C-alpha cells in the first residue's frame, strides 16, 4: 500500500479536510496534521470513536517517512508502540491527549527538533529524552512534573522551553546554560528565588515568570539585552532592580498583583516600552517615570489605592480589571 493510499484511507475515517504533504519525487508522506484552527477543539478526531481513533493511528504508523506529525487535542488517551515505526520524525506534537505518560516508543525516534507533550496529566518525564541533543523546542506545560533531570543539560540547542504550570519550585541551574534560549516559561510553580545566572541568557526575548513567589529579581536580570516582553505578574515583588531601565529592547511588561510601592528611577529609560500593566500593587502615588516613556501606547492601572492618574496623550489607559489584558506573546 502506497503512502497516498494510506492517507486516502485516513481521509475516509477522519471525514474532514486535514493537512498533509506527499513528496512529488518519492511519493512519500512526510507531514501529517490532524488539527485545524478552524475546528472548535482543533483536534479533528477528538470526537471519533475509540475504534476509529485506533484505526487512524494504525494507518499513521505505516507512514514511516513522516518528519512532521501533529495529533494535538484529539483525546487519544494512548499511543501504541506501533508508532515506533515513525523513527524519522523531527516534529512531534501529542499535547492535550490525556496520555498520563510519555510514550516509550518516542525513544526510537532518531532526531527530534520539536516536542510538545503539554497538558497530558504527566507526573514525570523520561530520562531518554536527553538523547535528543538537537531539540530546539520543548513544551511540557500544564502537567504535574516535579523533576527536570540533570541529563537534560544535553539540550544545548534549545530555543524555547515551556514549563508553565508544573510542580517544580526551582529552575535547575543548568537551564541558564541554554545559551540559545529565546523563550522561557516557568510560571505557577511556587518558585521563590530566581538565580542570578539568568543574566547568562543573552538571547532571551520572551520570559514568563508569573504566579510564583519571588520578592526580588536579581540585578543580573537587567543584563537581558534581548528581552522584548516579560510576564512577572502575581508574584510578591517588593521592588525592581535599580538597573531595570537598562533593558534596551523591552516593549511589554506585566507587573500586576505584586507588592510594588515604586519604580526605580531608571525605569524612565525604557525607550521602547509600549505596554505595561501596573495594576493591583501598592503605589501610593502614580510613578512619574511612566510619564516619561515616549513610546508608551497602553497602560493598565487599577487597584492602586485610587491614586490619581495624569493625562496621557496617545496612550490607552485601562482602569477596569475586566478590560485589562496581558502582554502579547507569540503563540
């Protein structure tokens, strides 16, 4: 049976259009995506029967030249060992499938560059993942993982890691040696201290560190020369480092629901800052530094002891919690 025959059989069961790629010269299927942004739940076989899902997965296992496979949000609950045939995968997205464990067959893959196992009720990650030394993006968000193994130091090429909403109260020190990291998310994890080694992440552009328990940022945070946007809301921040205004590319920052009473004098030097949320802090007077931000376009400022706000020309000022929004990050 040719790859095209297999894909046609899958089409008949799925019953909806989906994305795939057949190489013209080899007639091999190299990409298959059973999700769609136009579908209510994105997963195209989410509401199929158990038997139909099993048949689809069995057919997919025959496409042993796949490089790209997206099965996200399909409530598959299990992914059988027959998928070990797909050892040429570079991209694998099996998020939001209620798997409970990372499938053992993944270790048969030769060279993964992208892996998404988020929202799967996972309690641990297997050590064998460390074999993927060319991994560039790792998403394990919204699970119950408590250990990020030392062996994962091997991920020297990581550009993005999403560890949001797990159960690790500290970021392992070796994470700050990922010199290519541009996106780091480690929120809702009760982290109470941020290592000064974060300053080593010279390529970091997007940093989500929301709903943790830190009171202070290390001074080295001000050395993140590439930082474009950061979420620091729902922590216990009492103050920002004196050098916070040295972040030359910062455009967006959310600081709501902290314990800030003032901003450092250098804050006015954030010449590219466009969007800031200062709501739900302890400001007794409106911070004058904000008035000096020349590129500011959006400001949220509510629950701050009803301090008066000066008029801003060309700035949208949000005083209503229901209208406030967080910094915009790439999805």
